[in-house]
């Protein structure tokens, strides 16, 4: 079967703390521990895909150490296959501060997910995956980025790579971005991230610039306002439902899962984005950053 979804990325342990407001430099705020759970973009995308019964595979390294042990236990409970278990480092973790309106800030301690190796892909037959998810978080380390992007050359000729730019896109090397901004790459980002991907200064010009390079739909999320799409038919806006927001952790990841699932089903990009909007609206109404 050549119509599966491959999710490439990292699994973290999320320590989520509610605060009255995100602290500025020199501030001192009191917090409340909301939850400690598994997280990471790839994890959130995968679980959202599972809720949609998509044919989806998660390739994420589970290392050795106390955080990796927590993740391994979670995988066992959820019956997620363990495809990659290197022994050279522990998994990363992050501290997430969430204020009452749902906005958040992260402090991330990286781990094994920054040290990708070519042999980690050996358990997979890449030609079986027409759709692939990749986050900008995994490409900040240039050596790891080269390993991943080299492995992606084995995807089918008609593949779609959904690149979730991430808030760290500004730190990616220009040579890495040049390898991504090619045909078959569906750029998924927010408006701030789009500005780092394009040299144009106006939103519409940025959309045109990216589409001319990728010849693949560009999807730009705009929070509660919905999502913009740009392709050969031009720009359009698809609104999101108005829902109460608990926090926004995992909203973008879950949106990516909806888009990929819709495309995997053979839907139009517009219908796929509508599904992404619906799933993202679900996840922002809960404390956890993933659907399950």
C-alpha cells in the first residue's frame, strides 16, 4: 500500500504549569502544576491521526534514561510500535507555561531527538508512504537535518511532505530551507513563521513566493480566525468554529494531522483544511496537547 502517512519527529515529556500571565524578564509569578504528560509535535500529530483511523506510522527515537522510560511506558499502554530505540541519550523534556487565555511559552531541554542517524530509517520501507510529516524542530541541528532530508529522497515520486515550520524556523540554516522549499513540500505555518520563509514583506506576496517555489498548496493558520490556503487557484480563507480555549498546546500539530488525514483520504486541500480546523478546535478545549 502506497498511501500511508509517516510522522517523523520527537517525543518529549511535557511539564505543564498554569500561570496568571507569562513572565517577563525579572518577573516572579506563582504557578500551578496542571499535568505531566507525553508530548512533542510528532506525538500529537500521530495520536490525532489515530483518532481518525488513518494508516499512520510514527518514527521517533526513544532513548535511554528516566524520560525515555516514561515515554516507553506510555507507548506500551497505547500500543504504539517502538521502531527506534537508540541508547546514546535520554529523550528531551519541556516546561510549558500556560496563561488563562490559553497562550503558552516553552522552555525545552533537548535530547536524543537532535541526533538523528541514517540507520533509524532502516525499519521502514519509505516507498510505502505517500504522505509525510516533518517539523522544523527536527532540522535545527544541521547534521540531523541532513540525515532526515536524505532519507526522504526514498519517498515515492508523487509524495507530499507536510513541513510544519514551527516557531524555531528562524534558526534553520538557509541551505536546509532551500532543500525544503521544493516541489512536493506543503508548507504549514502561521503568519509569523511564513515571514521567515519568504523574503517578501507583504502577506499575499509571501504566499505567492512560497507557492512558486513548491508548486504545492501553502497552508497558513491564523489562530481563532481560521486558516488561509494558497494554490494555483489563488488565496482563500476558511474560518474556524468559535470555541472556549483552555490552552493552545498541540493546536498546530493537530491541525497538521487533519490536513494529512484529509489528503490521504483523497479529499481536496480545502476539505482537508476544514478537518484540520475541526480537530484543532477540539484540542484547544482540553488541558492535554493531543487527542486520544
